[in-house]
C-alpha cells in the first residue's frame, strides 16, 4: 500500500520548503496589516499544502 506513494528528490523537498516559508511570511504580513481575507487564506493554504507534502511524502536518497 505504501509502496505506491510518490517520492520527492532532495531538491524538490527543498523547493517545497522554501515555498512554504515564503508563503508563511506573506500570510503573516497580510494578517498583521489586516489585509484582505482571501489573501491570507491563499497564502495559508499554500504554506500548509507544501508543509504537508514535505512531512508526509518520502524523500528518496
């Protein structure tokens, strides 16, 4: 069952993590300035999706 999971290369995992960090920074900036709610949702969902991907997809060595 778990053998069919897609794997990430180290470069892909790093890229996902960097995107998550940038999206999290943008989320915090929108939240602190009380900007549009849709932007906060967008950046929050991007950051969450990237972090979930890095956390639950195996990295091939």
